[in-house]
């Protein structure tokens, strides 16, 4: 990675005119139902029902346009589904966004597949027999495996249940298939000590495409401390085997953060604390060496909203697009406030990892449902070079978190290639 720095710095200046600027350059020619890829995609999850005049859950895609100042919805909307917890993946084979859908009429879990170019559903929603724990999407983990052309989903099998099933939805299939095991069946006896804890957080899983292992962050109540402890589990979905269970801290990485597979380094990246410090880093977990090392320090101002980390095309292997707190449209970088440095016990059996509260789409979305809109917070996009620690590109404000439904920040962020 270090050796790459010089090249990346040299390319940086030239690349700055590509990257985030790309969608706006294409804007003139945009047909809203045929978005030109590559594009930076977000999502909508509330919309006005034009018949009833009230805001209702809906799920659809949005894309960034016009001088990078807003995400514009396109394609399908008013579907009666909602997306939470940043549960989605981009499938480069089908050029589709694979997203969690919480069906508002019956609270069921579904997989929705949207065509990135048209924003239309590719097929009917696929029902998966796992359920959210207390709030939409909580307890559920979902990632797409582009090598094996399938989506793996796990979650509680009944509300307040103690067993977590594993399911697969093959690309192009219209039904989910039970993989035939539960986490509790494949975990060594006593792994969860005083009890498995559900995690309120975003991006709690990632697939390593070379092995197909499904890596997920989970939590337990520690026998020793009676406090929350986070683990990283490597599940082999085909063999129904728990291949690895690692307890944080893992090397440089102190605690569970949102997980994103990074093809450039072939590791799982996660914002976390450097072990033994309150310094925020992007940790790089190598799933074959089982080590976690610091890839880059991360200023608090760059803590990614909702854990979004996506990799822009044409900018080498070390640049990540992050959504971060913006002070004003003129936008310097602004700290998101004091980060949580400890896990938070939210209610019986539900915990939130440190840092995630600040990232807070899930928390904001929940407040929105329960108490009305929380204070708004402008967000902008930056391209951050993970190798040099430099911001190579930034936009003005692109969305406001925590504002009225329909105009808030996306529930996902993917560079669609
Ligand atoms: C919109 O509101 C109307 C009238 O209340 C209702 O019949 C319709 O089902 C709603 N649409 C959706 C997608 O929920
Ligand atoms: C939803 O679709 C209607 C037309 O059917 C359109 O007027 C509206 O702007 C769309 N809303 C979003 C958020 O896409
Ligand atoms: C862990 O279990 C103990 C004993 O039941 C309980 O007092 C404590 O609150 C639990 N901690 C968490 C984080 O759930
Ligand atoms: C970026 O990553 C890809 C995939 O791992 C690799 O083929 C390519 O050589 C890398 N490029 C650079 C500049 O490191």
C-alpha cells in the first residue's frame, strides 16, 4: 500500500476532475429512467403518497446529479417497503442494487433487486423467513457474493428468538433457500457466554469473494465482565461451518465497525478505534491471515455516515467515497461531534457498537418513525485516499440527515459500475 502512495498522489490531481464530478458531467444527457453508469447511487425510503397526501414507506434508488448537490429519485417508488441499517450490496454482474426490504404491512423480510440503470425492480420481492429484532432490519445481515452469484441473508428466525437462520437467494431466483443450519447449531457450545446480543448497527456483514465466507459482526454478553463484547465470525455457507470466531480487539482493531469488502486490498475495511487508543482508524481485516491492521487514521470529521464506504472507478485502488458531516454548503469538514467511545446498551439484548451512533442513519430513521424528525445535519461526499490520508475531492452539501422524510440522506451508497 505504501509503495502505491507516490503514484496515487501523482494521479490525485488529475483524478480529482473525474471521480465525484463524473455524474454531473453526465447530467445534461440524463434520462431519469436510464441512468448512465458509472453513477453514485443512493436510495429513498419515504415518499409522499399522492392519493392520501401522507408520507409512507417506499423504497427505490436515487442518483447524484447536477453539480453534485442532490440525490434524485428515479424508477420505481411507493412500493410499501422500507430499507434500514444500510443493508444492501451492488451486484456488478447484473448491474443491480440488492437491498433489504422491510414490508410495512406485515413486517416481513424481503430482498429487493433494483436495476441500477432504470431504477425498476428486476423481479418480485423475494421473501426470506427471518425477522427484525424490535426495529426494521435490526438483527439481519445481508451481503451479495458476486463470484457465486447469490445473496446470503441471516437473522433471527422469530422475534425475540435465540436462533439465527441462514438463507440464500441465487441471482435470478425468485425464492430464498434455507441453507439448513443456524448460527447456534454451528457455534461451539458457550461461544455466546451469557447470551447473544443483537446489534443496532450498519453494514454488519461482508463476503470474501475468494472463499465465499460470510463475515459478520456479532455481540455477546461476556461472562467475565457482564458487558458487551464484539466478535467477528467467518461462516462457510456451503459447508454450514463456523470457520473462524475472533473476539475484539483483533490486532490494531479495537471494536466492531461497519464492514465493507475492498477489492483493491482484498480485505474487509472497517472504521474502528486503534486498539488501546481513542484514535479512529480505517482497519483492514485480512480474512486469510486473520489479522487487522491500520490502513489509515481517520479524522472524526471523516467518520462515514451510516458506515458507507464505496470505491469510485478510475481512481486507483486506494480511494474511497465517504458521506461525511458538512458544516455548510461552502463546506469545510466538520466533526460529527463527540463519538461514542463505548458500546451502548439500548434495551434488553440490544446493543450499539461505539462510533455507530454518530454515523446514525439507523438511529435517525428510528427516531423519525417514533418521534418525528430529529435535528437536521448537512452531509457531503468526499473522496478519501486511504493510502495518503488526503481528501482528494469534496462536494457541497448533498443531503440532510434527520430531516423530513423523502428528502433525507440515502440509506445506502454504492458506486454502480
Ligand atoms: C396511498 O394512499 C391510498 C389512500 O389512502 C391507499 O389506498 C394506497 O394504498 C396508498 N398507496 C400505497 C402504495 O400505500
Ligand atoms: C414517485 O413517482 C411519482 C409518479 O408516479 C412522482 O411524481 C414522484 O416524484 C416520485 N417520487 C419519488 C420520491 O421518486
Ligand atoms: C449481562 O448479563 C448480566 C447478568 O444477567 C446482566 O446483569 C447484564 O446487564 C448483561 N449485560 C448486557 C450488556 O446485556
Ligand atoms: C487494483 O486491484 C486490482 C484487483 O485486485 C488489481 O488487479 C490491480 O492491479 C490493482 N491496481 C493497482 C494500481 O494496484
